[in-house]
């Protein structure tokens, strides 16, 4: 309908366009429809051919916002209030409150309101409904920029139905351009408040209240590792995930293998608490309501692997289209089962950090147990007094440099978060809006602890650590910690392949910037003890577990799995897959379990399956277990996990390594047992290595080389057995030295003989990480690879490069 001349806003361009369908806008229209709407239109038109589904709708343009402000005569009022904020005359909450109230009471110009009504009616006709439910989203003209995240600073209104409700929601969106957090953020980023305008997106609602929704990133939001998609999911509408009010499920998918035929590279699957969900409200003025989830919903995953893989493929397509890492929101329609992308914006934290510089944090816990734990946000550490605040209205009482402890950290807390040394919350996941802001601010946070506000006393000193993997920990008191900056951009190239030792899948992505040529040692027993915690035979024969507490703990662990053994296979495969992803396409050498009997016995249910030995170090360990009747069924589970990693996930870069193999005849038995369980050396590129940690491995090197593709020297055990020194004995510690001439003679003898037999030789023991001169000795011997602890990688690489420049004859004595 044409606008009468007397009703036109005087400062608006001639015949402005108040409404634009999503299908008519693209990424170049940010100035007209804001970043969010421009991105929705771009995806709707450009990515539909790749299967990406986006709910249709329309944008109320930024011109409509300007017309509303000018027609109501609010420009001078806005300028005056913001000036009063800057000169300290008025406080932030007073300025924001006055501006928002004025805008919410400003009538929409007639032509703007009429255009919104007309576009909404067309949407209803297309849906075949009288009053179709829509999501009304704010879309600022200065949001979703590559170097600034305005996510969540303006409001979104869900389940809006009817013309009157829609117009009211549009005015509320306009007012939300001046939330306290938005004003504070623009002040910090030095954006001109009056130069920013607001478009409103009106989008058909996805009935995710009957299914689930969440967010996803096309890189790891904690480490910046670009090889994965990380997805969060919770039941119901997605606002609780975005606002950090729920502990979501978390899935991780390895991107490079997504398009490989038959590959299903899901390498992370963690069930969150999901205590509440947001659903449509019926009756009354509220459009949505929050309710408690059922026990079955809390323990079940929101989406299955098919949906996870579909979302991951969409994330890759969206990232490829925009040419940069992206932060996306998704929803699943509970009526149709269809997935949709409802938002996409540039990721603004990890993707803008300088590549080639790695900050390494370390903490000395001294055996201290965490007071509370949750998801780690960032990788830093902070020690400071607790400042416990439950209500954002009290943030003015926050003490600079304290650790903020609260129930949740939604965007209203940004002014306090900016001044915090660290953040601890009861609720929230690692991909919530609060976590995004914490990362952007560079503030370490531990979110989703469950009970931090009940356990941590106001004013008490705590140490917050995000340097121990995906799980963040809070310790009582001030612990010793530190950090170092590692510059990897100018490291030299070496002929010797430098690899890293990894024990914990949770920390695998932290070292992705190191120029390592693979993982030289991934200890399966560490994955079992940290990620699984249960003895495999207790899952094969749960009826033989006598301890009631252990039995109940195992029952809790395997809940949701069709068979107890599937828990072991699935969790072990996920852990191995995560390590293999971190170094892909370079090799990941995974050592089969090498627990000693006393260590196996400490696993849940383990005491009922392990013999007691006087000297477990020289007893029933390594290769001898795999073909024995006492453990053969447990070893089959290890093989099933490895087969899944290589064949289903697609990580053919995984090499299997056999530890503590005493004789070639024993090697034959292990290889036969592996083949029985589907792991045949040479098939599908499978290489099998053997640990060289027993003098017999050196003395019979040619015999072992005929059975294995390579040797990996375990300098700890080799030293122990060459010198006859128990490596765990404090009394004999002064005698234990990998640099002893006898140990070096063994190594110098092995390498040329193995090479002559066609086998590769590496080392994964501690010695080259500890002693630069030992690393030089290995280079002189012609070793193929050296696997190091990540924190000693840069130092040792430089040592190796220097040694290669002046190679000489190995010195044995």
C-alpha cells in the first residue's frame, strides 16, 4: 500500500523498501537487512543445491528501523543519553532502560506496519495456516563481522503468532539494540551507536520444541583445530543452548573424511545433563515456557549419528561457501523429522588468532582433587578470590580480577565477565553464547559444574584450570601454574620425522599447530583408564563381578548401550579416532593395552579377573595377554574398536603396535589373534609395529622384522631390562639412566639391522624429551622417527636439526 505523503518519515530515502523476502537478499545486503538476515538469504539461495535447508521468511529492513526512530523523534534523545553515559552523568542501566522504554512505546510508521502485515499474511497463505508461528530475530547492520561477535546481544522472540503480536515483537527487537550488554560491547569496540541500525528477520518456526536444536562450529572452539565440526544439542527450542542455561550433548566430526565413501567419522559423543527444555506455551501471554526434562530425555542423545553427519556436511558446505570458519544454529522439526539451519555467522575467536603461535599452560596439582569440574572454555589457568553473584543486577558489586561464580553466564553478564580473571558456572556448555564471549574476552571458564554456587564460598581463593583437556577443574587455594609462548612459524625442517606422544584424547587437538609428522605413541591403556574406567572382561562377563558398588557403577556407564561390550568398543573407538584425527593424514601409532595386572585390577570389576603377582612389571602384561584364555575376549574388544576406527570412521592412518612381545613365536600368536578379529597385517594398508623394550627384541631383530613393519624403542623398559633396574624403585633411581653405554649399544645395534631387514625404527620413550644429547645420539644412529612429549617438541626439534647438520659416527661409550 502506498504511503500517504503526510505519514512519511522526513529523513528516510524516497520510497524505501520496508520488506525484503529472504530469497531476494544475499551477503552483500548487510547494510540493508543486517548480518543475520543477509546470511539466511545467502544460504537459502546459494546452498539449497547442496541440501542445506533454511526456513523461509522475510526481513524488515534497516530503513524501517530508522523510519521508526525518526518518526518518533528519538534521535536527539538517544544522542543525549549516550553522551551522559560517556561523561558519567548516567549509569549504564539507567541509559539502557530509558532508551529501551522509549523505543518500545514508539509507534511503527503506518507504511512499515502495513508492509509487515502484508508479508506475514503471504507467509501464512504459503503455510496454509491462519496465524503461522514465526521466530522474530534481531539482525543488526554491524553484527557477525569477522573481528567482532555481536551474537545474542539483541533479542529473539519465538513462537510469535498473529499480526498484533508480530508488530509488538518488531518494536521489542528495535529496543533490544540498546540492551546494557549491547551498549557496553559497542563502547568497548568503539562502534558509533547511532550508525548501527536494526533489521528484523521473520522466519517460519521449526517445531524443534518437539525434537531438539543447538549450535555448531566448523572448527574446535577451544583450540582452533580446523579439522572438525563441533555440534551441541539439547531438547526443545535452541535458546537455552545459546544462552548457556542447559548442559547440552556434544558431538565432534572429523571433516576431511566426511566425503569418503562409507566413512562415518564421528569422533566425539558426550551426553549432557539437559535438565530443562524450552517449548511452546499454550494460553496466556507467554509464548514459550521452560520445563524439566524426563529422566529418559536426560540420559538419551538428542540426535543420532545420521543427523550428526548431515549437520557436519552442511557446516562444511557453509564454511566453504563463506570461505571462513562459521558459527551456526540448527533445529530439528519434531513433526517432519527435517533438520534446518536457522542462523550462520563468522566464528570470531579462534579463526582470527595468529596461527603459528602456541601458548602452553601447565599446572602442578600435587595430587589435589578438584572441588568442582565442568567443561573447559579456553586453555588458560587463573587463581583468584571467588566473587559469587547470582543476579546480573548485582554485577556492579563484582571485584576486578576476581573469579566470577554464578549459576549461568548469559550475555547480560558481559560487563562483569570483561573484568574477571576466570568464570565458573553451574550451567552451560562449551558452545553456549556465554562460552563464546568468554573465549573472545580471553577469560578461562569452567561451565556446567552443576553445583559451583553451592560449593565455592564467596571470597575464598581458588585455582581454575582449563589446561587439562575438555574438562575444566577448580581447585581449592592457589596452586602453582605457568605458561610459555611457543612460536612454531620458523621451525626448521628435519630429515628425522618428529612425532608426539599423546595419552589423553581430550588434549589431542591442543597441539595441532605443531609441525609433527604424526603420533608416535598413543597409549590405549590411558584411554581405557581415563575414558572407560572399566575392565573389558567385566563387560564380557558382568555376572562374575562380585563387588556390588563396582557392578552398579558399571551398570550406570553402559546405560543406553544395547550390549555392555558395545560401551567399551564405542568409547575406545572414539578416543582413538580423536587422536588419529589430530594428526591426520600422518600416522597415529596406537599401542595395544599394556596394563600390568595390578593396574588392570584397579579398573571397575578388574579385581575379579586379575591374578596377584609378586612382580607385575615382568609378569602377565603386553603380548602375553592377547592370546591367553584369561584375556582373549577382552582383546577381541580392543580389536573391534581398532577395526571400527580404521574401517567405519575411515582412519586408515592408524598403525597398531604390540607391546612387550618376548619372542617371535609369541608375535605369531598375537598376529593370528588380530587376524581372527579382522585386523590382518597388510590388508587395507594396515601396518603393525612392535615395541622394542626387551633385549630379545634387539638380539633377534631380523626375526621380529619379518613379522612387523617397524620397531618403536621403549627406552624406559629397555633400560630397566638391560640394567636390571626396577624403573619404579625410588631406591634405585640413581642407577636408572637411558644414556648408559649398554642401553645405547642396544639401540645402535638395532637400527642398522632393522633397516637392513626392511623395517622402520622410531623411539617413543622419555629419553629424547629429557636429554638433548640423547636426541643427537639417535640422529647419528640414523633413526627414522622420534616421538616426544608435546611440551618438549620445539626444543628437541631444534636439537635434531642441529644434529642433522653435523652428522657424525654414533658414539657408543
